[in-house]
């Protein structure tokens, strides 16, 4: 009887720890599981979703309501429009990320993997809005 109670308690504690260390998130109608050790929880970032810019850090996201300047000189507006250091204006696309140094990522998956967008990938996706 004592063994059954101990096993039940052990099972309950394991289930609680497992649920505390992971978080289910829906992205593009797909459920993905994130874990507290993922980069998304550890690295300060910006994400553009549903037409709005959000600042994320330590598992929480807050809507951005002013222009932010990133480490490499990029200035990002709350509507996803950003000004590159050369003065050209571009739009972030749905689901894209910036880290606070100004590196751009195509999705939550590439952000978590630390796989920055290459200049060629950015050029292919960019839609130039105007200049200076």
C-alpha cells in the first residue's frame, strides 16, 4: 500500500514538473511545444504578429508603442515598418523576429535555433517602401 502511494506521489510530482517546464503555443494554427530553456524565453526579442510589434523577454510579450532602436542602428516602428542604417524603409512580415542586436529571423523556429536570415534571404523577402 505504501509503495502504491509513493508511486502515485512520484507520478504526480513528475507530471507537475513536466507541465511547469513546457508551454503549448499555437502558431499558424499549429500547436508547438516550447520549453523554458528555449531561446525564445532567454533572449530579448521583437516579434511582428497580427499587424503589431511585440517585445518579448522571459516568456512574456508586451505590445510596443514607440520606435525602438536596435544595436546595429535599425529603427523599428510599432506597425512593423523599420528603417535600415542606410536610410531605406522596409516592412517586417508576419511571424518575423528581431533580436535586440538587429539580427532578423524568419520564424520562431529559426529564432530558437539561432539561425539568422542571410542577406540573400532578406533581399529576397524584402519589400522596399522608400528611401530616406
